[in-house]
């Protein structure tokens, strides 16, 4: 009798745990920033998590700094 009650209690506990885990939803929040980089900056030569480096035809390097945090960048070129 005790084994049967123990099985029922464990089954109910697992069922409740399954409902709690299955009903959890997470939401990701991302900021989107649009950046326009002039074509005079040249081509992208390097990049890391905090900046992008551009080199123009004369060899001048320019750095575009990326703000900290979870940011999605969309970079378009001016014509």
C-alpha cells in the first residue's frame, strides 16, 4: 500500500514539474541601432566585439566604436 502511494506522489510531482518547466517562456530583448558608414571610410579590415576598423585608399584607418551590450547593428553604405 505504501509503495503504491509513493508511486502516485512521485507521479504527481513529476507531472507538476513538467507543467512548470513547459509553461516557462523567455523573452530576449535586443536594441537595434542603424549605422551609416560613408564609402570614403573604405573597406572593413578588422573588427572585434567593441569596434570595426575601416581602411581607405590612402591607407588611413578609421575606427567605428560599438556601444556595449546586446546590440544588433545594421550597417549601410552611403553612395
